């Protein structure tokens, strides 16, 4: 691994790490495939829900909002970050760096808040099915989506463009971080903690509580059916309960395993003198982004409507090609 400058002619240039060509090609392939899967998977979900009128339900609007946040993350954030990760320099200018970091925070927060909204929808569907239609109407869902995006934009763009992220560490930032060809998200201990709590820890704890409640209610319902002695209902309920429990385990397991490492390091970093290596942070960030790649698989491929919509779309494309 060789060390050079991002801009040879500029004294204030950042250092550039040049990786061996086989490693660079491998990284471009891995990240490139991840970006394509993220964009195509979420585009498919977005198109399916928007195009098929029978899919215009409150639950699917939430899935559409999640797919939109993940789709935009794939295009606006993951693509330039792939180039920055491999080339180890930022070549898109200062203004787009601010847009990039703001979009990153906004879309990641929107993705998490959309996941929280889906968990609330599932809670009413499983735990209070008789109240579901009244509690989770299209109007309520649109308010939830609007709130999720408003909070996300406020945190993402507000924090970066008002420079709230470097409040209290301005001297360190301008003396030790800023250089030509760099685009780094630096935050003070306070701003890092506050944004992490709003973007991850609070929604994460709420999701855990909601899904735990769903699991306990589903188990209680299964036991009451079992005690009533309905053998066929027990078998059917047992199968659906097992499936629901597995789905919940996958949802929370994937979410926590992808996001927790990054946010633990994000909070710790200012208190250890920003000593966590940038390459390690980049790896953890890619792990977070990968959640947006698998979201369509978990939330959409688990639904039979999506598989039907997918078949209809692919058959229509094949039909057009054969004409």
C-alpha cells in the first residue's frame, strides 16, 4: 500500500492511500454489486406499490417509504462513497460533500424511522386487530411518513449546514481534519450522542419493545387456542406463530447486527480522541448500508403480493423484449 497526495499540486491536500490493483478491482466489484442490488431491489418495491392499485394499503405505503429512503441512499450516498472508499479521496467538491454527508444522515435516519413505523403498524395488526382499521388509516400512515422524513431532514441537513456537528471542536476540526480531497463526518461528543439517540438508540429500543410485545401477544393467543382444544386451529396457529416469530427475529437481528457496531463507535470516537481508524469506520458504514440492500428481501419478499407483482413486471418486460 503506497501513500501519496489526493492533489499533488496543493499543499493542504489530504493523503491518498493507493491499494494494489487486484484489491481495488475486488472492492469495486463487491461495492458495485451492493449498490446495484440496493437500487434495483428498492426500485422494484417502489414500482410495485406505486403501479398496482390493489397494493395501495397503509402497510404498503410504509414499505414504499422505506424503499424510497433505501433507494435514494443507494443512488446519492452509496455510489459516491464507493469511489471515496476505494480511491481514499473525495473528488466531488466541498458543497457536494455537505450534501453527501447530510443525505447520508437523513436517509439512514429515515430508513430507521420507517422501520419503527412498520413495527407500530404490525403491533396494531397483531395485538389490536379490531382497532387496526381505525387506528392505522391512510391519513395516520401519511402523517407517520411525513414525521419520519421531517425529523430525518432536520437532523441531517440542519446539523451539517448549521455546523452543529462540530460545535465545541471547531479548532480540532479546522487544524487536524480539513484538507483538500477529504470528506469526513466529524462530530463533538454532545452532537454525536444527541443525533445517535434520535436516529438509532431511541427508535431501536422502541422497536425491540414493540416486537417483544407482538411476540408475547402472539404466544398468548396461541396458548388460549390450545387450551380451547381446537386441534386444526392449533396447528394453523402454531405454523403462523412460528413464521411470525422467525420473521420478527430476522427483522430485529438484521437491524441490530448491521447498525449497532457503527453507532457504538460513533458515540465512543470523540471520547477517545478520534482514534478509531477511518478505514474501520468505512467498513462499519458499509455494514449499515447493507441493511438497505436486504430490506427489500426481508420486507417485500416475505409478502406474497410482492412475488406476484415481481412476476407480472418481469413477464411484461420479457413480453416487450419478444415483440
